[in-house]
C-alpha cells in the first residue's frame, strides 16, 4: 500500500494511480528536507524510487492488458547502466517468468551483448509495454501511451548514455514515427533527451540471420556513442 507522498510522487511523474483517492495530497515532493528532521524524507535512497515504481507497475490497470497478463514484466539489469535496451512487449516466456527477453530472442540478445563486450547484468533491459499483448499482437497506441510514463521514469532513474531500440515496433512506439526501420537505422536519434539508436529485433534476426551483420554495425555505432567517440 502506497503512502501519501509515494502517491503524489507517482502522480508527479504522470502515473495515474489505480488506487487514486478523491482528496489531493498536499505534501510536496521532493520533501522539504531543510526543515524536516532526518527520517521524515519519503524516499531516502534511490532504492525506494525503484520499489515505488515497481509496485505501481505491478498493480497497474491503466489499459486492458492487465486482464490477460500472468504478471507484469518490469525490466531487469543495472540501475546505473550506461546502455539501455528497449524491446516491444513481453512474449509468452516473459509473461510466465516476469523478466524481459528470456526466450529464444533473449538468448540471441545475450549473445549480441556478449559480442560487443557487455554482460546482461551490466545493461538495463525493458520493454515499451510492461504486459503481454494477447497472442503477441502489436502494441496499440493507447497501450503505449498508458505505459510510457513507466519507461520514462526508468530512463530518468538510470540516466543511460544510450537507448537501443530493438526493432520496428519499439522504434515506432518510442519515436512516434512510422518511418521504415531502414530509414531509422544508422541515425543518431533522441528519446526525451537520451541518444537513441535503432537496430533489428533479435526475433527478426532469428528469422533473417543474414541481417546480423547489419545489427553488428548498429551495435558498433552504438558503442561509439556510449564511448563518446
Ligand atoms: N520481445 C520483446 O520485444 N520483448 C521481450 O521481452 C521479449 C520478446
């Protein structure tokens, strides 16, 4: 159960609460620590921000996907990651396990990370949607809109140097464009102030392995952005 300050914090970052009460909460966030005694602060450490956000996602009923999910799929990895990978939405394996990219596409993503010298636990992996669309259908605009504050807050907390959008649907949802992937690849783009590069979705690469070379080029470009080269 969230306390009043936690509720106000979530509303301030655009998360509509499933347990919203009629009366507005008057306490400001961040709390005025100048006058407050130690221990009165609602969020003494970064861990609290994360747990409030995770709880909000876990209880979310903002779109219809809550009715068909097994569980929410929040995200996984380092809270201080320099790289953030964003996919489209959980599939059946992720819905069952509660973790993004754990199926065959996830294994390929792990291999792609390894190839550019990264471990899964040192990056952050999330999806545009935190719940599985039934039958793995494409995310709908209303679902993306409902879920976006959660992803934005994850980015705000992590402050990655780079976001890698995995696949056409993630790129379209994040960038609010319908340009083909071929036009989006190779460009340095921006998502709310964070540099973003687009590459192929690992599930697509499983079907079209000849494009793995192009994905490798994208990752090398991404590496140069992260390294500031
Ligand atoms: N595809 C995605 O876009 N995300 C996952 O978490 C798994 C598969």
